[in-house]
C-alpha cells in the first residue's frame, strides 16, 4: 500500500555577513584585546615597580640610594655583607623558616582530617560545626590578639617556639578550601573502598591524601608565605632576640639604621627572596586549586 512520505524542508543557514563587516568585526576584536593587554600591562608595571625599585636600590651605595635612577651606577654587595654582620640576620631567617615549615606541615595534616570529616562523614552537628569554623573568617586577628595572648601566657608558652607555632596552626580558610575540594571527589570511590573492607582512616590515607596533592601544594605556599610574613603575633609573643623572626629583625634593623636606606632595602630584599622563589614556582598550583575547589 503506497504511503505519502513528507520530506523535511532544507535547513536554512543564516547568511554570512559581508566581507567588509567581517573585517570590521575582526578589527574591533583585535582593538579590544590590545586595549585589555595594555591595561593589564600598565597595572602589572605599577604593581611590580616597588619590588623592582627595592631590588635595584639594595645594590646602590648610600650616596645614590635616593636617586631617581632605577639602575645603580656602581653596583655593590657591601649592603648585604653589612646586614649579615651587624645583626644576627641569619638567626632571624632560621627562626622564620622553622616556624613557617612546621606550621605548614602540621596545619595541612590536621586541616585535611577536619575537612574530610566535615565533607564526607555524616554525624550530628556537622553543618553547625562547619558554620562555626567558617564564621571565624569574619574575625580579624587584632580582635583575638589579647585573649590569645592571655591563653598563651597562662600556658607558659611565651618566648618559645611552641608559642609562635601552635596559635598559627588553625586556619578556617584552609579547612574551608579543603572541604570544598573533598566535596568534588566522587562518592563511588569511597563506596568501593568500604566494600573492600576499608575504614575511614584507610580511605583517608589511601584515597583522599593521594588525590589532594595539588591543593596541598597550593595551601602549602599560602601557609608558608603567611607565616613567613607574620609580624603582629611574633611581636606580641616574643621578647627574646634569639626567637625573633625576619620581619621583626627588619623592623629592629630599621630603627637602628633609619637613615641608611641601602641597608634597610638590602635586608628587605633578602627577606623577600624565599617568597619570590616559592610563589614563582607554585603560582599555577594556587590557580588550579581555586578552580577545583568550587570557588568562583
């Protein structure tokens, strides 16, 4: 029995814009990109200029340190030699390094466990605990400075490495960032591990930790830089010169040589070298961790 078959009308494509219009659109796109690159370049130069001026001025002599010339006419390393011989600057660097590395390692260990519990485990009051932890981000450091000092004083931890390290371990930002990352991990991985007889600790050690390498690297950079540049709490918690960190050392050095900017800038450049190296190597990890943690 013959049947009538209806054929669909041919699809109509939008007419291509004229050649002149296409060229206009391409030129406008190129102008927008050029304007964007120009603005970004200007902002980058303005941002990097103080750092460049500090680096070049640290190699200048006392007669030309305040000159308008960017590059020194007669570069010298006597400024650095004076910094390391006039004050125990090596000791300051060592203290900052020990504190920063210890806080970073311990914080990553405890923050990852807390974040895993808040993200994957189910228990009563979990969301309330997370909100309480997250709300501490709204409290600035000077607000809790006096109570924290009283607690550390009662525990007898003033003028000690423990008094500088323990209060700096907790960070709501680290717990929050790790929790957001752990929420993106497929639950099927944990279910398969449970079927194989793994407990929560084994899941955390065998599955969660290996998958957290990228975000651990990013948080390690942030924690290290934050503690390396710490000034307020070490100023309050220590009076012993042997426990002074590099930022306090620069301030005390500035008080003695406030007119000798070449020495002060040399000390500041030495203190900035570790931060520049670490951030230069791991800046991509920071961006990747923000993307994978669900923060937009």
